[in-house]
C-alpha cells in the first residue's frame, strides 16, 4: 500500500492485513502506529 492509498481513517484491520507500506509520510506513519495499537494504550 502506498501513502496515496491511505486515508485519514486507517483501520486496525487494514493495517494488520497489509504487509508493506511504501512512500508514507511521517504523519501517515503516526496514524499507522496509532491504528495498530490496541484501544486504550
């Protein structure tokens, strides 16, 4: 998945099902990390 394919509402399921993220901006990386963390942490 490339940075242009990422939307503002990245779901945990989408992050889990994707193997490679390419050309991702620092802001998108932060959203990916936040989506991959369990809720409440």
